[in-house]
C-alpha cells in the first residue's frame, strides 16, 4: 500500500490560460475606456456644460430685463401717441361742427 495518491486535475492548463486571456482582455478594455475619455472626461464635460448653462442663464435674465424695459417704454410711448391722436380727433370734430 505504498501507492502515492495522485491528484488528477482536469482542464488545469486550459482554465489557467482562459483566466490569463480574460485578465489581458480586461486590461485592454480598461485602457481603451480611459483613452476614449472614461469618467474623467465626462466629469470635465459636465462641469464645462454647467458653467456654460449658468452663463447662458445670466445672459438670458439680462436680456429679459432689457426686453421688459423696452416693452414698458413702448407701451408708454404708444399711450402718449394715442392720447395725442385722440386730442387731434376731438379738435377736428370740434372744427367740423362749427
């Protein structure tokens, strides 16, 4: 009974090779992801877009305020012009009745 028990491993070499190939593929995919921008590039783009959005928001608010001021001014000018027109029409009617 001096036999040595041999351990039989099935697919040991193939499994090891598959694992090595999978790890290499994972490394390549990580490198490719980082080259195309990855999350770092996305974060930078998001920050840049947020800054642009804030700038556009401020500019839009300023433009709206300017438009409101111009609208008020035009309303006032239109009101004054209508008053002058009304007075002129009343004078024309008064002259026509005489």
